[in-house]
């Protein structure tokens, strides 16, 4: 869920993979309670293009609103089996989508149906292998954009690992992928056409246990916070081009797991990180690398949440 600056609440949800009747994005006007539903552009690569509401897939992983009142969504894949002779299995890879909160038109997705039209792609996100009628012997690669954060200047997305569809043909005429892309945190410019800037692996982000996924990201003018779902991995912060991993036991008890997309920030610069052991809060003004700038809240959650809700309202 996310709130825009125009009086709307946006709710992303996932549908059943073989049904186009469920999943997508809802916009609720808090004054009138009017609900508008948004659906994907098309079912998958290989289908003839048709326009609907522009979001990337049925399965919304996260929705955020940037400082320019633009709504951004991160998407897991959805798939579809089309009956017929022969039947077709088609998979629409995960991507991310955007639209101004005040616009009446559709979302724009990066990168789904554009691949099929003109073979363009957003840097760092090549099309996954075996998305259309894969051989029985292989598992199609899906690409999932697991998390997203957008500040005034940049977009940060977390992408699961997958195989690139560009490869070589084997003796039976099947395309065999040659490039595996690790799970990454990818940075783009926050522009009408996002431009690839840089990408980071969990190793580059200084996590102790590496080669896993980023399950949460949040960016503001102070830095970029990133988490993984691995116990004991702590969280990492990027500032001025340098990552530092924080595992201090005074704020991160042993066995702590950071919940998926459980990072949020407020207008005072504070950052809130949700875990299975409580809520970690950055104070908004201290050194982002220092454990002294963070407080762990483990009790009296009802009072804490009530105070935050009052501040938001």
C-alpha cells in the first residue's frame, strides 16, 4: 500500500497465475471511496500487443510514491497456458511500472511488452530465457522485481537472478542461454525513460552471506538502505558510493530476519526497518553507518504505531 499527495491510496496485490480476472492494482479515493482497477497490458511475450492499463503483470510486489507524486510498482511474473492445438505456455516476466498519480492515462511498464515490439530493453534487465513455449526439459526463467524505492533522482529495484534469453542454438534448434544474471539491486535515473546507472550484488553491498536476493530497499537524501531475508545478515547502507554492512547486536538481535519490503521512511528523514525481532528506526539525522543512530523497538507496539499514525495524519 502507498499514499499519494492527491488523496488516493494505492493497493497492489497478486492474482492466480492462470487467471487474468484477479490481481493488479487498485486506486482508492479516500474522499469518495471510488475504486479504480488497473490490469496488465497483455498476457505474455508472443501475444499480439493490446493495451489495457499498462502495469507490468498481475502480481504486484510493492507500490511506492516518489516525491514528484509519481506512482511506481514492482512486479513478479505471471504465466498463462492457452488451450488449443497445440497449446501454448507463455510467461510475462516481472518488471516495474510508473504513472503520475494525477494522470488519467495508463501506466508505462519497464520492461515487458516493449521487448516484443522493437526489442528494446531497460539497461540491466534483458529478457528472460524460455518465456514462450519452453522445451519440456527446461524451467522458464521469470524475472521478478522484488522491491522498489524511488527518490527525486533515482530508482532502485531488486531483481531475482535469471538466465538471459540471448544465447546460442543447439543441435535441436533450441536456444540455450549463456548468461546467468545474479540477483542484483539496479539503479536508474528517475526520468521519463529511466537510464541504467549501476548495479550491485549482495557481495558488493558487503553482506556477510552473499549471492542471495535483496528483499527490501529504501532511498532518501541520507542514503540507500538494503536488506536480505537471511538471518544474521543485518542491513547495508550506501552513502557517497560506499556500502557498509551493519550487524551490531545492540540493535539487531541474533537470528534477526528482515521482512520483505518492510522498509519505509518519513518526511523527517527517519527510516523504519521491520524484522521478526521488532522495529529498527534510524533517527533521521545521525551517521547512517553508526549503530548509535538506530533504536530497536520491541515492546509497546500499539502505542508506537498510534504515535506514528497521528504524525502521518
